[in-house]
């Protein structure tokens, strides 16, 4: 990978690492589903400047799984767990996508990949068992697992979209998901919405910053995927918890428990083994 593209990859991951504590800052000040919808509507505003795609119905479903059922649960859960823990659990998107690929696309697994999967889930078990996660917060972990599963499904479903480019896909899916999350907020957060006041100026900046960083990182990531093989780009995502840990400490003062960090490290190693293991051993 050329040096400038290496810098783009690091920039994308660092922006996503910054985005998680920003999401938590926003979710602590306003209803989480409503805040997620606001960020997505800002991301989807660009649809007014691009041509309407042909596969609009497929994009509606993809918007549900790629954004509504990922950002929604994540934003709800991040109010109760550290942003770094969220980053670790988000890494399960890779093995969950592989599992779905096994069932829906007939993709095979090797023994090394299976070992990587088991190690990754063992690491998640250590995170859950650590003092970082209280028993009353296990539902938040379940939401994060649902989010990772939905993203894994999206990674499979997107293979069936042949006539939509990455920019159009991102913008239209963001717009559709924003509408769904607004409806979800009206249904589940009615009481909170009725009591909501104008957020502080720093939260307004955080909303705009979160939308811009997420959109910029998404575009940069897809640009790299068009230039290089997937296995050359995806490993950089392993750095997401590192950047999230850094930004969470300085923005939120979060300190993740050592056992949770160890479990997160095992999860990263397991995901790396799973994504780089050979398939000829099945």
C-alpha cells in the first residue's frame, strides 16, 4: 500500500475511533434513537445532489440493516458501557459476516478460522465477565451483538447490489435509516422527547462532527476498497479500539478495566485469525 493510502486508512480508523465517544456524548444529552436519526439525516442530505438509483427497494432494506439496526442499538447501548468496549464488540462484525456467508453464500470455513471464531467469542465472554459490565447492563451487550449481526448481514446483502455506487448507497441508506429511527424514537422515546430541551452548543457541534467524521471515514474506506484487496484494508479496522480508547480517555475520562481490555485483545486476535485463516482444511 502506498504511503498516502496508508495515511488514508489510518485517518479513517481514527475518525471512527473519535466517532464513538462523540456518539456517547450526544446520547447522554438527548434520546439515543433521536440523536442517531439526527446524525443520519445530516449524512443523507447529499441525496438531493445525486441521481436516484435504480435499486431503491434494495437500498431501503439495506438502510434498515446497515444503519438503523446498527447505529440505533449501538447508540442506546453506549450510554451504559464504555466506548472502548463498544469498539471491541464491533469487531465481531467480521466473524459474524463470515458465519452468515457460510449459510447464505456457501462460503467455507477452515479449522484455523473456526479456532479464530472461538477465540473471538471467548474474548467477548471475558469482557462480559469483567467488572466493566454489570449484570444489569448485559442487555446493552446483547444490543451490541444484534448491531454486529445486522452489520454482518449487510456485508452479505450488499453483494447483491450491482448497479449502485458506494456514495449513492451510503447517502440513500442514511436517509432511509434516519426516517426509520425518527419513527422508532417517536414510539419508544415519546416521554423523553416531550421533556427534551435545546441541547448545549457543544452537543450541536458533536452531532455535526459525528456525522462529518463518519461520512468522511466511510467514503475513504470505500475508496481504499476499490484500490486494494479486502484483506489489505480490513486489518486496519483492528486499530479502532486503540483510537477509541485514546479519544474516550481524553473526551470522557473513561478507564476500561484490565480484564475487559485483555478480553478485547483476545477478540481482536481471534478476528484476525478468522479473517486470515486458510479455507482448504474444511
